[in-house]
C-alpha cells in the first residue's frame, strides 16, 4: 500500500509544484494551541507536517528550536502527549502526512516496539531521527520499516558519494538535504550550491529530495523549489510562534495567525514564484 507521503509527492508532481513541509514542536507553547496550529496548517498551505518530539538536548537544532523544546518540556510535554496530538489531528485530517522528527533517546526510553505500535496506530507516517546513523539500522530503521513507517535520513553538504550511498541504502519517503553546515536556522542557504547538491543526490536515488535548514521566507523557498521536490521551513515558523507569546511564554490571540500567515505566504510563493520576487 502506498504511503501518505508517497501519495502526496505523486500528487504534487502532477501539479509540477514542490511540497511545503512545515515543522512545529509538539506541545509548544501548550497542547491545545499546538493542536489548533496543526489543524490549521494544511488549510494554510502545508503539504506535509513535521512534528518535533521535545528533548532536553537537541544537538542539531539552533536556538529557536531548542527554546521551543524547552518551552514544551516545561509545560509537561512527553512522547505520549506528542502521539496523542497526532491522534487528535487525525480525527479531522486523514490525508496530510505527519512525520515525527527528533532524537532517539525519547523513543528508546518509551520502548521501540511500543513506540512504533503506538505511532502507527496514532496515524504517524514517517520518522526523522537525526542522531541515529545507518550503522544502527537494527535499532529503529528495520523495525520501523516492518511497522509500515517511512524512515527519512539527512544528507549534508559534507556528505561524499560513498557516504551518500550508505545513507540512501535504507530509507523511504524522501531524502532530507540539510542546506547548510551547522544547526537549524543558523544561516541562509546558497541556492546555487543547493541546486548542485540536489542534482547529485538525484543521481543516486529516485526518492524526492527535500531541502531544509535556513529557509525563512517565500523568496528563498521559491528559489530552492525550482530544483527541489520539497522545501522545509522550521526555525522561521517556531520564531513566529515565539514572537507571538506573552511575557510568560503563553499563547495570545496572535499566536495561531502568526504561524498560519507565514505558512500561507510561503505556500503562495511556491504555487506562484512570481509572487516572491
């Protein structure tokens, strides 16, 4: 059976449009607001949603996403609550792919078999576990694949061809190309270098290639989308959310619109690049 992720990319390929993948930290700033944003994202233009699993030591993430994880954890976030957000989302949305993104420790503590069973039952479609290399495939990839979940891995500017082959050997869904060296939100991607990297990756795989890290506005997203199959926006969304909070890091009337307006703006740029110029 074709996964929701594959179906989404197939549909967008017919439209000759790149996917917009949006990242949101689970339970940031609280469960109810996070769920409301999740439910509003598809209508604002998000094609695929990455939901962050809050963790105390997010080594690959920049200050914005680190702060989001800490806000969520201070509010009582847990992996169980993250899965429940997906359950609640699936009540009204049966088609938008949901990918859980984060680190292996929370999954290990939860229990791999239990996690995969619960994630599949909740309606999760894929996993991105940034600190689990291909050499550890027996830890999570093989069980996840058996459970019917896509397993997505990262390629970076420093990934050479031999390493790329290893990364691509056991993945599904799409390839996530990290457009900069460093943590999330650290710099603006060089569009020409990204284009070359996407072409190189495509010479090794038929999977769609998504580009993330450093994409902050509609103009950059549109430029990257000229060559990539998807554009990932994370830190910019998390920052828009943070800037809407009150002095106690609680949601305000502007919190949901701050996210959905940004997503709608970037989505419009992907659908009609001339709007981004």
